[in-house]
């Protein structure tokens, strides 16, 4: 009788801490909006920025230095 293969352990997800500053009024608005939608402020922020960040994790960013133009052209 063949033996069943055991499943591989899942690799743990690494989380990074990001800090943003909001005013007291923005914080109050965020908390009130979250309560009205029955969610947490953290989930609300993540849901809002997800479309902006989904397609950029594998992108290679190149920095182009601007060319210096000659200030004086004689010809």
C-alpha cells in the first residue's frame, strides 16, 4: 500500500511595520468610518492601498540621471 506524502510546512509571512502620521481629526474620521463599515482602521487602509501596490513588487526601478545641458551654445 503506497504511503501518503506529508504536506510541506508553510513558509511564514514576513510583516514590516510602516508608520504614518495623521491629525486628530483624520484619526477620528478613520475610526468612525471603520466602525460604520464594521472593520478595523488597519484593514481599511490596506484595502485602500492594495490596488496601488499589487503590480509593483517585482518591478525593477532604474534611476536616470538628468543630462547636464550646456548653458552657452556658440554654434
